[in-house]
C-alpha cells in the first residue's frame, strides 16, 4: 500500500520562483531574478549558486512562490 504523499512525490514539478532581496532597513523588496526549484529554500540556494549572490548588510533573500491560477 502506498500513501498519498508517496505517489505525489513522483509527480512533483519544479516551479519558477521570483527571487527578491528584502531590505530590512527600508522594508522594501527588490526583484533580482528567477530560480526553478521544488521549494522556496531550494530556489534561494539555486539562485545563490547560479548568480554568485553574496549577502549584504540588512538584506535577506526571498523566494516568492508562483501564483496558482
């Protein structure tokens, strides 16, 4: 017997996440690119690796999930 989550894992698709920098001081987001991954944390890692992104003071990297339509 398989559980529903086991069968879903076979059909997981990569999603295109919008990658943004969030400035904690100004409380504003700046769009910096896209990354394709299965989760927001994976998308951030893909973006960091592919773009050699370096952390800046007061800035966080944010992966915005795709909108379901």
